[in-house]
C-alpha cells in the first residue's frame, strides 16, 4: 500500500511525524505500508519554485493514498497568486479528481465542555459533511480582475454540471445509508440558478435511495441551525464554497479544530487525508500542536482507501482512550486535565495502541 506523505508547512511536519509513528506501529505488526515523502505548498515553492512540483505530482498519482499536514503561511503571502502554497493544495485536488470531501464533526464526551456552545447542546453530536471539492466558484471560468470603465472589477463564476452534482449526491446518499439514513442538502436556490440545478439533481438522485429521508435547507439557515440545534443533522451535502464555510463552523462545535480529520476521495476511493486546520505558523516549531486530527486522518485513510476497518478502529479507540485518560494539548486543555505537548500526545496514543 503506497502512501505519499506531504508534511507541508508550519506545524505540518510536527503533526505528520506523530501520524507516521502510529502507522509505523501497524507496519511493525505486519501491515504492508510503503511511505514516500514529497513537497507541497510553501516548502515546495522554496525548494522547486512551484507549490505542486512535477516530482510531487508523479508520486501522488502513483500512490494509493496521500497523507497531508498543512500548507501556507504569511511568509508566502506576497507571492503571485499562482505561486502561493494554497494553489498547490487546489492543484492536487484537481489533478487527482478528488471531488468528494468527507468531514466528520464528532463531539467526544470528554470534550463537550470545550465547545463554544453549551455542553447540553453538543453532547452526542455526530455529523458528516460531504462537500463537493473540484467545482463551484473556486474553479469556475471565467474569473479574474480587470479594469472596466476606469475601475478594477473582480469576478468569479459559480458553475456546476449535472454530472458533478449527481456523483457527489450519490456519495452523500451512500454515506447516509451507512449511518442514520437522513440527508440534508444545502443550497441557495432562491437566488442562485446553479444551486437550483443542485436541488433538482439531488431530488432526482433521491429516487434511487428510498430508504433515506431527504431534506433541503438554504445555506444561511443551515449556518444558523448548526449553532442553534446541531444535533438535528446527520449527513449534510453541499457545494464547494458553502461546504468550506459550514464545515469549519461545524468543527468549532466540537471544541477544537485540532481534533477533526478529513478525507478527499476520487471515484475509486483513492484519497488525500488531512486535518481540517491550517498550518498555524504562530505555534510552528514549538512542539505544542495537537496531532490528533492528523492521526485520525490516517485512520480514515485506512478505512476508506484501504478498507482496513480493524486497523482504523484500533487508532480511533486509542484516541478515545487517551482523551478519557485526561491528556490534552493546549487547544483542548481545561483545569483538571493533563497538559502535554505534541510528542507526548503521540506517545500516549502509541501506548494506548
């Protein structure tokens, strides 16, 4: 099983190192993993002048899965847009056709008090957001900045084809079938024709999934409902831009963005796995970042791409055990728990395994 590892920028190398230690335990126990590192993001710009170098492209295409830390930082903010680290991330998603982004938002019992909302509102929360990842306004053409009538005008195009909508809808319906069989599709059909088509195609696709209860919600209402009554949701499916915003909002219901993994999959379940947080340049190099989201991303990789549910369960069980034992990095620390650094949190997970 070939894994391309992209540590990236900021805290990326620190948190990826802990995930690799976890995978090494499984390798020593007999799991046949072949791991090769490559560059993506700002570090790739520094080394090769390209946020997604050709060598990385070749390795990512040849691998069965990709494990990523994080990219970006203020160091590269002054670069031309095509050279910024984030273009590397968008580039690999598009290059590998990773159209389905799965972001679970799960509240561990021990962390319910760490949420920005009252514990009784989020206790037991378990949401899966399915975000379309390769279309929408992020990739639509035409786009740009130009001068019209003597002033600068910026423009982007929101565009979705029927086939793009249908394939992400099927991913979401399939996920709902494995959970509580409830799916909420989020759009803005009252003002955006592109999302009127989204709703129409999702309704058509629902005919193939009679066991799933389908509902629809406008994106502004969905944002409000996520903080008003988040437990009403099971699986949410939405477009690229809305999903970008709503999944980050949902992450804060859990207490820390440092706890949440994600998977970005192609049609054959080849995936890129990464924590949903950024590169956190303010704490990079200090050894205090929370590695659990990256470790859990590795578990998602084993589950979704390699079909190794037992190995994934072993990692996830270890993380739950560590939290139950009271170990906390700074982002999830509360009085009465044990504050640890990045390496010590990794040590605790290894011990639990």
